[in-house]
C-alpha cells in the first residue's frame, strides 16, 4: 500500500512538471498530497481526486520531490496568479505549515524537509521568501521537537538534528531580506535556544547532547562576541537572552534550570568554546558607573553578577576542563577592574587562582611589556583575592615572604613608568598589611601617576563584595564585621591597628570639627607640617646632663650650625645670583665653584623645599652666567659620583636656563625665574623664603623636562598636519573663506603718535646674552661631543672586563649611571629641548641639526652597553624587541622629530636632505621599522604606561616628516650609502 501511495505521489509530481492548463487543475494537484498531511479546511473543496489507499504518508520520502518541483517549476510561473487569487498559502503549506497545523508532528517533518530542499536548490525570490517565513514561524525549539519526535532510532534522530543545525547555520550566509539578516536572524535563534534550554530543563526531558551541539554551532558562527560594545549589526547571544536568563534564575526554585545550563556548558567538547562563552558572558554583565565603585549598591551589583556566573557555570573545581577554560579567560585577556570581582570559587579554587595570578603578576615579561590597563587588572585581581583570605593567613604570609614576590616588587619599583611602579608598591603594602607586617612607601597623595587609582583600590579591598546584600539600594554594613577592614587601616599600613576607632567614627569626628567660615579674607597660606626633627623632651635633657659623655660629644650650638648654613644659602642663592649678574665679574669668577657646590649637595638634614631651592639656584647660574656654568655643569653630568636625582637637577638646569635665555616659557609654577622687581628691591609681602615656602606648599616640580618635551613634540606633529592640509585645495579654499587675514602693517594715527611721545622713555638695559649666541659653542655641541667621548670610554672599560666572570664585569648601563635607560632618556629629552630652543641660531642647520640627528639615530639603533644585550631578563618569545627600552626609543624618536621639524621650518629641509642624505634616509628607515613592528604587535621592554602612545606617535611623526622632506628634495638627492 505504501508503494501505491508513493506511485500516486510520483504521478502528481509528473503532472506538476508538465504544463498546467488552468488554476483549478493546479489547486487540485496541490490538494491531493496535502490531504494526507494536513489540508487546511478552506481548501478541501479543491481536492477533487483524493489519493487512494493508505492515508499514512512517509514525509521524508514523499515530500522532497514535490517541494523541489514547486520551487523549480510551479512557483516561478504561478506565484503571481496564486497571490492574486489568495491561494499562495496553499503552496506554502508544503514548506511552512500554518498555525492550524503547527502542533502536528507532520508539520515539523515538513519544515525539516523544506530547509534541506530550499538550501540545496538555487535560491530564487520565492525560496528566499519561504526561508524568511520559516525562520520566524518555526523557531529552533520547535525544530528540536520535530527532530527528536517519533519512534525512530536515536542515531537517526541525531542525524536529523545535525542536518537541521547545518541548514540553520548556513541560512544567514547569503544575501537575505531583513528577516534573514545576520543580527536579527541569529538573535532570534539565540532566543529560541534559551527557550529550548528552559523546556529541556523540565523533567523528564534530558537532552544535554543536542543542546551542546547547538551551542557549538553558535560558537562557530560567532554569536558569542567578547566585546561589550557591539554595533546593531553584530549578533550577540547574551544581549538577546540575558534578561530572560536572569528572570528564570530568580524563579528557579529547584535549580533544574541552573543545573541544565551547567551540565550543558561542562559537556562542551572544546575548551575554546567554553572560553568563548565565558568571555562573552563576562563582557555582557552589568557595567558599574565606576570600575572601582565601593558603595553598597555597586557591591550589590557585583554580587548579583557573581550569582549569575555561578548559576551558569557552577562552582569551579581546580584542574577541571572548565577551570582551565575560565582561568584562561581571566588571566590571558585584558579586562577592566570590574572583571576581577566575580566570585565562582570555593576556598580550594581561590587558593589555586591566587597562585596562578601571582605567577602572572611576578612574571618579568608581564612587568616589562604589559600595558597599563593590563597591570591595573592583574594587580586588582591579586589584591581582591588577597582580601578574601583572613588576616595573617598562612597563604598570604608565605607569599609575602616568598623570593618571587619580593623580586617582582623590586622590578616594579625599578620600572620607568610611575603608574606601573605604583602597582607594585600598592601590592606590596596591601599584602604586607594582610600578612600582619608594616610597610608604607608613602607619597600616595595627589592626582597624577596612578595615585587616584591606588586610593580607590585600597578602598575596594577594605571590604569583601560577598558581605553585602546583592539587592541593596542603599549602603549597608557588611554581614561579617570581623573580616571588614576600614580604609584608613590599610592606608596607614597597620599604624591604627590597635586603635578601637572605626572609619565611621573618624568620619563623624572630621565632619563635626570642620566648620565653614564665610570670611575669605582670613584664608591664609597652605602650611604643611614641618619635616624637621622634634625638639628633645625634658627627660632627654636630664639624661644628657647626667651622662657627661653625651654632653662632651656635642658642643652648644654646633649641632644646628651646619644645617642652618645650608638652609640660609639655599634661601638667598637664587636672588643673590640674579642680582650679581650685571655687577662686575664676581659671579663669573665664582660660577664654577657654585656649580660644583650645588650639584653635589645632598639633603642630609631634610630641609623644607630643598629640591626646589637647589634647582632654582642652579637654573639661575646657567641663565646668568651661561659661558662658565654650562661648560662646568655639562662636564659634571658625566662624573660617576652623582646620583640619578643630581643628574636630573643638572639636566633641568640646562633646559630651564636655556629657555630663560631664549625667552621661552617655563611651564612650572615652582621654577619660574624671579622677576626684575624682586631682584631690584625687597618684597613688601613676606620675606622671600617664607613667601616661597607658603606659596608652593601644595605642589612640587616633577617631570619638568618631560612635560616641556611633550608640548614641543605635539606642536611639531600639529605643524605636520597643517602642512598636509595646505596641499588639499578644498581645505585651503575653506580656510581662506573662513579666516580673514589681518593687515600686516597698520598706520599709526597722529593722536596715537602724540600720546606715545609723552610716555617716559625706558631706561637702558644691560646687554643680556641670548641663547642663540651661546647655544652651539657652550651648550649643545659640548654636550654631544662630551657624550661621544664618554660612550667611547665606557665601552672600552666594558671590553677590558668582558673576559671576567659576570660578577666582576663592568656594566656602563648600571643603575644610576649615565647609560642607564632612566638617565639616558632624560638626557635625550633635555637635548631635544636645547635643540628646539636654539632653532634660530646661525649654526643650527650646518652643525646642530646633523649632530643631534646622528646622535638620536645611533642611540636608537646601536647597542650602547653590553648589559643591554647580555641581560638574561631580556629573553622572550621570538619577535620580541629586546635590547632597547621604550623610553630610550621614544626619546630618540622625539629628538629626531624635533630636528626634522626645525629643518622643515627653516629651509624646507634643503640642507639636511642634500648634504646629509644618508642620515635622513637612515632615520626614515629606522622609524619605519619601529612603526611596522609596533603595528605587528611586537613587545618593547617598558612599553606600558605612558609610553603606550608616545612611542607609536613619535615613530609616526618621524615617518611623516621624512616623507615630507624627501618628497620635496627627492629629485636632487644623492644616496651615498
């Protein structure tokens, strides 16, 4: 009987392939097979010749031929007629049964066959319309029911499910209507997947394997992105389903829904798929207003998201597949600090995560090469894990005393970037405090160099997120008071450990004792507490009187004589130097001795404002007596007896003194030179020392050279943008239309000439030395030539000791030496500012520019010390840039950029391009190689923090300047390489 039915179906197929006379014949042919499947009642009147025999039809065998002939022969010809007559839905029944037949088991079989038939045929307008209709009316959960219904073998059901998933994943790969576009289609598929999980989680359903196959297919097509910011055209599983999943978890009293999700995710055969889903879920979690928010509401949100993660992935166990996948996502990707707050683990897993995080945090490659965002995330993860252990826990104590942690803290402290350096200092203080030790580096106040982040991180670690109500709308006290640590206790590193005063009481006391005074005239100077040692107590004086040996050692007044002398000298040094600049030769005769004295001076007595006063005095020496002071100070810079701080004083004095001679601004409130009135007669406000002390009590001059260099470099790059804009006709025309240039010469009216004649004539000023007159002879070229001689001597000393053991070899780039990256980058930055200030000197194009550019290229490309290439810590993966610190490369590129910009400004680059062609092309090739490596993702030592942008920007700026210069003079250049 079945063969007879199939024969009748074949007859219908043959009739449909043949020319059809009229619409009635077509409707009759279409109704005959549908009568065995589920013919809509309104079409029964067209079934004039029903099929004879058995009414049971094998849909998988009988329907595909009819579907194929409809798509290829009938619909291309009759679709318009059927639509006009209102009978198109009859043909659609062979592909997408209507809502009347939706619940029938035969309808699901029809849809499964329709997907295979439509996607295996040539896509036409009608087939695309049918596919769009199928995607909206038959979601994935309905198709799952169809694939696993019936009494077939489980293997056959699995094959049908595999075919269904393959068809669904290939559907949105073609050019489709809006219903089948990438984002709407896969978002709808994601919602259907969540409904399927909810349906199967209800007993007695249990089909983990089918859901696992579906999730794997969604992972492979990219429905689980890891970016939190997605365009509307990008599909996202959790963006479509996360709100529903949250609601179902709240109503999941028997935990069946949560357990099904956990079983499905654990059963994924690929660790990469587990990592993809976990990363996508983490990026879809709620974003806090602040990454380090400490309010009860922020902590409650974190607890809610932790509950969500635990409900989906379960409690992680160390060494499991899911553990390895989650750990890979947490430690191998760059997340914000919010991502470090999730809680998925028990105590055993927390200990394992602590060790793995500490391993990453202590890795030399991470310390040298990671960017600032990565340092913040890993440090916050480490500190939050530490905060979950009890005080003086054996795990924390063992880590605090471990050699790896101590060595890592030392590497962090020696990092060139201040923000990264504070990550290590903060971790050391917090870990020491939790281990019951006292450690305080100090200098945490301020708004720069990562200090605000460190303070917020301390406050975050003062309490645990899990101690807060996840649905708190207002700030509440933590559930366990014992484990909660006030913020002040961590900040003072244990100083208030024995005090029984809570943070709340401290806050109330501060508020109650702080009043508001509306009289602003009574506001005085900011006066910090004195750093001088306290006076001896009466008991100490009595002890000195009883012990004659103590009294014999110190004569009356001798103890305070030396610091008072130094303090008095520092207070009046700058003012006396500036007053004596125009009086005879006294200053010139004593300038060298003053340079030696001030540069070698140390703050042994912790005097107030010592660094600032000494710096101002040395600045005044360079500005008032440049011919003697500059030569002496340059020679002293290369002496081995000076510390890094003293070398920085020398470099700052050269730069600031040169800028004062060149009448350029000094962007530092503490280092502004004294005005003429101050040096002409005494101040009428306060004595000079007290006025300066109270006026600058809240600020210190730090990073003066780097701040000035940043502005000069940015201006050079901006000039390159303006030069490029001049070449575009549209920009030039718009600028001429918008900006009206003022007249170059304006006529002075008779009244104005008469008023100017009545003004008192200015007194004659003494001739002051201009920087352009002394730049080449006393500043820049002695600096460069002395460096070359010093470099030759250092390399010779290294070669003489190269045959010795590593312990007895001489390293010219050791800590505190001139060739150390810290000092060397500051040296090149100072030289760049000197070159920029001397741009109008007559020797600039012929001597200064080529010499400075040659030095920059040499220091940026050639090894300067054996310590750089022989350092065992410099090893890394293939393709890693070794041997040059990011700070050195950045300073060398910025020096080159300033030289090239000055050449373009003065003569369009003619002298440099025609007389030093090889040097110019070498600089361009060097910058191009660095930029290429950075674009490829090659790591540079010390490349995190502030050098993330500066190195790339400087390399791009040099490339643009070289291209602009060579494009102008390429026809006249002769490459002599």
